[in-house]
C-alpha cells in the first residue's frame, strides 16, 4: 500500500510541478505568451471544449470511488486497484489542469486560468495520503 501511495503522490505532485514550470517559463518570457490571441474562433472553441471537459471530469473524479463496481474492486484487491483507479482519478484532474495552464498563456484568456485553479483546488480533496488510501480501500459496511 505504501508503494501505491508514493506512486499516486508522485503523479499528483509531478503534475503540480509541471504546471508551475509552465507558469515560470511563460512569466520569465522564456516562452512567449499570447501566440494564439488573434484567433478568436479557435479560442472560443477551445474555451468551450475545455470548460465542458473540466466541468464534467471534476464530479466524476470526486465521486469515482463511491461507484459500486470500483468500491468493490478496491476492497477485493486494494493495492492494485487503488493504483489503477487512483491513477485514473488523478489523470482526470491533473491533465486538464496542465492543459488549462498552457492554454491560459497561449490565449491569455482568464477562463483557462480559473479552470486550472479549480482543478488544483480539487486535488486537495483527493490527496493520496496514507490515511486516505487506507480508508478508500476498506469496507464501510
């Protein structure tokens, strides 16, 4: 279980560090922000798509371990299933965070920044601490 917890923590913190690296690269102007600011149609479609993706994935990721099939699998084979489903849950939150951070600097549209911040805040609620890993793999009956 400890190994699984460390892998999940590495995924989460690695994603946060990658997002922070993107911020640092653009804020220090090593990469030039605003490359796509002139393309309004692309911006509208991208904002709409990322809003739908972000808004749909957050509730699914937050409630994922309450689904009967997943909770039964977590109790039956804790370490392997927690790694599988925990990784999926973190990807559902971290990937949109990274993409939104990158798109914020490409389009200079605050909607992307807000969605990245919302994803970052959601990571607090699924932080893979040892206590959380243990409680999510134990039967509540």
